[in-house]
C-alpha cells in the first residue's frame, strides 16, 4: 500500500505542476473549458439570405419539432386581418396573397399559458423587416431563433421526469443529451453557451415577426402595394382636415396592422426592428416634432443599450462596429415611424391620433386608441448593411457568440448576436455556479415544472458535512450592464415559507435571511458592458454555518441591484419635466412602477434574485466533502480525468509532456483502484458520471457517494477482501 501511495503522490504532483505551467491563463477564468462560450468549431455554416418559402418551411418545422417551446400563428388566423397580395404572391401557401407569420418562443412547461409566471415573463420583439427589399433582418432573426430552440431543447435533456416515471428509458435520454451536446459543440457552442441560450428561452418570451411586410419581402419591394409600412403608424401625424378625431394615413398596410395587434397583445420591454441601406443603430427621437433637442427622457438607457449592441455586434475587415445615436441625427426624421410610436404611444398622447384607413377591410378606430401601458418599449432601429440585399460578407457560424472576434463575422452574424443580446438584457438574472469550488452541473433546466417548494428544493441540491463551519458560494450576474451591488443571503428553508422557484422573492425577504461575508468585490460589470470584458460578472462570498445543526436544510439566494444609472437623465431632453418612461429603465430602478395590460404585468423592483440553492447538512461517515446531489447528465470518467481547461490551439508545444504525466497519473490511480475496489463494482460504476466521489472501504461494505442515485445501488456491495480505510477523491481541474 505504501508503494501505491507513493506512486499516486508522485503522479498527482506532476499532474498539478503540468496543469499550473500549461494553463496559467486558463486558471484565471472562473469557469472550466467546457463552460466557456465557444470551442474551435468542427462545422461551420456560411449564411445566405433566406427566401420567403425557406422562412415559412423553417417556421412550420419548428412548430412540429418544438411543440413545448413554440406557438406559430398568422395575423390572419389570430387577428382576422386580410392578406396583402394576389394569387401570384407567396404560392407556397394555400390561398391568395402572403400570410404574416408570428412565432412565439417560450418555455410552455415551466410557464403554462395563462399562468401567473407566464403573465410576468419579460417580453422581447424581433421584427425582421418592414421594408421588403431590406433583407438581412429576417434571416438574422430566423437563425437566432434556430440557435435558441436547438440549445434549449438539448439542455432540457435528460428529463428528470423520465428518471422518476420511466427509469427504463433513462439511458436513452442520456444518450440523446450527449448526442445533441456533441452536435452543438461541433459548431463551437459549448456548455456555457448552451446554458445561456437555454436560460434566455426558459425565462423570457420572445415574439418573432420575421417578415411583417410579407408581400414586400416576397416581391423584394420596399413598400406593401405602394404604401410604406414605416410611415404607417399613428405617431406625429396631424388630423385630417375636417375630421379632427382621426387620420386616414395610418394603418393602411397589413404590415403595420400586424405589428399594431402584436404590440397590443403584449407588453414588450425591448424590441429590434431591422432595416437596411446604411449601418447604424438608432433610437428616439426620430420624429420631426423632436428635432430641436433630439434627446428623449430615456436617453441614458438608450445610449447604454445601443452601445452594448454595437460592441457585441462587432466588426470585420473594412466594416467598423455600428454607429449609434438618435434617429433624427443618425438616420433622418419621419412621421408615422414604428420606432417612436412603440416607445411613446402610451404616454405622449399629444402626438398620437387614432387611424381610420380606407384600404382593405374596415379597421376599427379603437384599434389605435392605446392604454397607458402597452407602448413604452425600448424599440431600436437597426440599419443592418449599406446594401439592402447584400450578397457577400454575410458571415458564418464560426465564433458566432464571440462578439470581439472577427472570424466569421458578417451582416447576418452580428445581427444574430444583437437579437440574442436583446433577449439577454431584457431582465436581470443571477445564477449560483459553485459551492466550495464544486461546479454545479445545471443552471436553469428548461421544460421542467418548477412549481412547488419540494421540486424547488431538489432543483439545485448540495450536501455538506454536518460539522462544516464555513461554505463559499460563487455566482454570476447577467441580464444587465452594470452591477451596483450583489449580496449572498441564506437561512433555513423553514424560515422563508413563501419562497419558491417560480417567482422573484417578495421585497422584504432580506429581513428573514442572514447576509454572507463578501470575498470578491460586490460591484462589477457584465461581459457586454465594455469591449475589454471577456466573461460574465463573477462574485463570491462565504456563509457561516457553524450554528446550524445536522439535517438542517438551508436555502441560499444571491441578489443584485443593477443599472441604477438608467434612472438618471441628461440635462436637456424632450419633453422636459418627466422622468424615464420606458418599462426597461423603470423595471429595475423604480420599485413603484406597476403596469398591467390584459393579463400581462410589469412590476418594478430594485433587487433581483437567483433561483434558490438548497444545502443539506448531513453528519454521515461517507460525506467528507461537498457533494452535488442534483446532477442530471453523467460525465464519463475518462472525459473529466483527461479534460484540460486549455483551449485547443494554445500551448500546443507542451502537449507531449502533459500526455506522459497524464499517463503516469492514470497508471497510479489504476493501481490504487485495483487495490481498493472490487472489479464488479468498477465495471458497474465506471460510467456513473462522477464529478467528485469518495470510496470508503470498511470490513463489510463499500460506500459510494457523490452522485446519489448513480451509486446508491452499490452501497451494500460486499467487500472482496478486508482492508483499512482507502479514500480516493477526484475532482475536475478548474
């Protein structure tokens, strides 16, 4: 036994030295390689502009393939609007004219339609185009939606319900999960990016109108049957002569009516409307009435969000990042523009007049009489490219999620990123990532019912020894640009009776919980706030658990207060004397902000919270370290043993030496395992997905601990022979 111990000691020492020397840069990252945003891709998709039929085919495929993540309809079916066009238009669908498709992306299992959690989801709109000959946007939003749906459906596997209800199918679920993750990894999308994309779908509602001007897109024409849809909204128009109650120059197009109906059904906080003919991101004001100062009451948040879009969109050779600023300066002023209408239609009533168009069927006047909640959207114009239908420099999927990379960047690539960033920024989020240096295996699990306290307590579950005195928690903050303060809170579950995983905690929950001791700074910036930030904001703090008892069940939350600058205003703006009016600014800076439209609700708050983490304190012989009990996806032993946080193209000259030392490490471990573990147990458990486990040998029992159900069946395996205590601890290198 002494010989084996010496061999193991030597190999481990060499291994650690090798890791330290080869991966000094990687060790600075709080996340291992598998959790970083991208890998060197094996497959690359070169983007091309999609046709109307290709877009329709893709939408229909998603509706069939992802029934729990999508709802597909048309403005004709849902709002009883006529189609624009005739028998020769959009022949790939039945009937005359072109339908206006509307796709909703939402986790309908976690947030069933009509539920309170669904009604409170933050909402984002992607409008692919209003001018049919400006064609980068539709492909960009379709490709962004495709990435979201593929990643989310994959992240949902393996489903925990299968393990509980039909365990015989569990191996098949695991195989599917591994296969789809491998497919995404081949395109450079690693675990961290999958987590991020899955979180966006499972915690937001994204409404996609790929071609609002469906007729114009099919014909490659700017207008819809001779009418410009982006002059067709009831903002900054004057009444008809002799008819002061209305204007007949708005809502003449089916494109404008489609978006009017969609906006009134929802309460969007963020919206992107894609155009073409120049390269700029524009925001309010763009109306002729506001040409004097051009600055809106929400200029601070508009500037910061537009700057983030520009940074994440990035550049490539010969094409700089997007310029950004007020539309009156960066583009040109227009009457009846969608952008100003969506931002101010609910509060700048002097410039909103109802519409009574004389085209198509009758459109009721009340359809353009708005409540005070719906039209307060941070709605930004994206002029995607100088050419309205570019045929080159469209980009590819290479390094798609890396905003600072010029590899693969192009007109479609960067606008995919803009769309994803809008879904990211619409609401702050926090995620507990590590407990005592143990990386938690899941963040948000899509397509899982998270209602009820019992399932909430099992969602993220870690066991620590009952005699522990101190626990270190690490977490990340996103959905924001600037973190003003972030805090660790903890208590016994029994002390917070109203806490669940469906809703943000009530505002006085801090009074029921203890505050942790900060280790890191309590302020910071997210990865989207500056060009130099390469990773998400990461925080750490410790919690004193010395006065808790064995079998106590603790709940841990982390909170953050973010983007408080958005409540500030410029010295001069129009109209003067009013505070910020957008839902986006007020939802995170104004706790008195509350609006309801239909069943949809937006409620302001200052502090945002993570999903709860449960820590169980167990005084058991086999619990000698922190162990995660909520692992879903097993990781083969050989994968985590040999995994290096090194990026594939870095320090290649040192791989040979590392391989030799890796071999020594594996040999020494094998010697020890042969000495400690009977072969039938090794064969049964070798693919059990161990992140960290302890093998404790007694005279008549083997105790496997670390992955709960994976090894529970082997606890009572009889020992092949009696020996003294033999303990092996294995852990990912971070």
